[in-house]
């Protein structure tokens, strides 16, 4: 449920805590894949009664809070979608899921913190202290 961090925050934060614990118990570092808002002007966004900037900001705040609380890294794919959405077509016909270009950007967003591993300007993993998106 891509809007879970907004519509069901208690369940979202509880799930993140449980999964981060399981990941660490297996010797790995958790990375939260911070998702994107529904497409600006899309029917699904309108159906929810949300504004694109509002959904982006609320998702970003929830993922950053969860990362800080669980000392997890964050792949801020939602921020990258926001930065590119006015200049590139990133969404599939349903205005929720990514199209091929959006999928490539999302995949490049969590490959690690080595800048040399980046392609196409994708944002890579950030520390929990990184700041959530804010509408300029």
C-alpha cells in the first residue's frame, strides 16, 4: 500500500521497526525504499483528495522519521521522482506505478552510497540524518 505511511502510520512504523530488527538479526543493514507520490494531476491522487506536493512531503517525512527511529539508510526515490516529474514521463498509465523510465530511476536509487555507482543522476542511499523533502 503505497499510501500506507500517510493513511496507516501506526502500522507503517510498527512494520518498519519489525523488519529492520529482522534485517539486522541477519547481519544486514536496512535500507528504506522511500516511494513516490501518485502522478501530478492523476485520477488516483484526485480520488484521495491529495495535492501532489502534499503527498510527496508527507511520504518523505514518514520515511525519514522511520529511518531515523530505526537507524536505517534511506533510498529517497520519491524525492528523485519529484525532481524529475515535471521534465520526464515517469509513470505508467495508472498514474501510480512507474513506467520503464521510472523503474530505471527507482532501481538506480538504491545501489549503494558509492557516487561512482550512480547512473542518470539517481539519488543513492542517505543516512537517517538526511532531511525530508520540503516544498520550496
